[in-house]
C-alpha cells in the first residue's frame, strides 16, 4: 500500500504494543486511546502532513472510512 | 440574532439554550467517524445525561452523512456502552448491511428496538432527526422517530431504560469508539421533556429559514441549541453555561465547517 504525503492520516496499534518513546509526538495532532467494536484498546494517532517511517508497525489509513472500518472489524 | 457554530448543547431539566440566540446555522461540526466526539467526561452515573432514562425526553439535530450513509453501528449521541450484544447503552444508532441507513432506537435490551429506514435521497443531504420518548406510565413508554419534521415511527416499550449510566454522555458516538459517527452536525438539542409534533415540525422548518422569533414564541422556553463552541481542542460550552463538552479527536480546524442545513 502506498500513501500520499500531506494528507489526513489515522494510525492504530494495540495499546499494549504502544511505545511513546518510539514516535515523534509533536508530529501528531491527536493521540488518544480508542476502543474497537470488540472493545479492544488501540492507540490512535491522527494528523495532517507527511508520513513518517516510524509507523512501520502501525496500521495506517488515509481514508476515514477505512479507519472506521478497521475499528469496526477488530 | 446570534449566529454561531450551531452546536450549543442545552442540557438538563430546563435545558435552557435560547438566550436570545435560536436558529443559528453559522457553522456545523464535522465528525470524522474515527475518533471525533464530544463528551461530558467522567464515568459515573452522576455525570451521565439522565433524561434518557425513565423520563420524558427529546433529542433533535440536523445531520448529514460524510459519504453516502453513516458508517455501520454509529451513533449521533449516546450514553452507555456495548455489552456483548446483551445491552446497548446508546439511544440511537444508524446501521444496516448496506450502510448506516437505518435509524434504530434501542432500549436497554438489544432486541427491544425499532427502526426506520431513511431513504437514500434523504441521506444525500442535510436532514433533521428527532426522537422523543414519553413516559406513558410507570411501565410503558412511547418512542417516536421524526425525520424532517414528519413522524415516521412510533413504538411503545415496556420498562424502557436506555442508559447504561456507568459512562458519560457523548455527542458523535458513545463509549465504544467504533460507534463514532461520520457526519456533519448542526443544532443538537436535548431536553428533559416531551416536544410535540408541532414543535418538531417547527424545529425542522426553522432550519429551512422560517422566522425564528415567530417560532420561538410558540415553543417551550428556550430549548434551542445556539451558538457557543470553541474551535480548539479544549472545552466547549453552551451559551448558558449549563454543560461543557470536551472535544476529543478533532484536528484543525477542529471539526468546524461552513456546510450548514
């Protein structure tokens, strides 16, 4: 999957696997915990701007619908 | 007349929100369907918006899906949590296998529900949703769904109890993040009393440009959402100061859009 830069993006990782020191916090406008449909806690980042390689292990979406579907299916 | 962002949220028994404002449609809020919501904060029953539980109440708002329909199982507002299909704390859901084109009103039991399928043409633009619940007596409650000022469905529930009060009230979803709605919203109104069909129709027609001051004189005192609302990730406050909602998940420009009913 390829991503465009300077777009609106959402990224998810299991909260248990979230390591705040591994990401550039200032890059992300939103950093919250969300619950999936199965009530699994995920760390959720949201931002507008370029993508950073530090999110290689995250599920990243540049469509709100796809991001919402991710929560619905997990 | 004050023209604001159209999302002042009157709460409580008196639900005062008029304050000389009224039909303000200056801006709307955009909920991205992923993490955007506004919530009371807190987790105990004392902070939950109680009118959904064992009392007459009315909820109304202008909505437009961001897309062809609402995402499956998303809610414009709610107070509660999902409990393994055995219970929903939320009041109103949009769902349906073809997308969230069905408005569904829940009781505290998953199977105690009633629905109205919103036509695609209605979902293609702003529409006005209103839900009322009347406590007919101690055991029976009559719920109604209005779309664009018209009564679409009526159902009597027994021992209706919509709210899991262990969580707080949210606008744009409920406790479960996957319920966060993909929608534009304007003029949400919540009132701990029953609005009549005429009131609902007037609310709808107000959005179509009717003379607000004329309508206000026919209404119960000030239940209308007015201006207010910050454009930061801080706290939003309705003009009366009755209730703050904390914005969560919004990125600049914090959900504020000029698209209005």
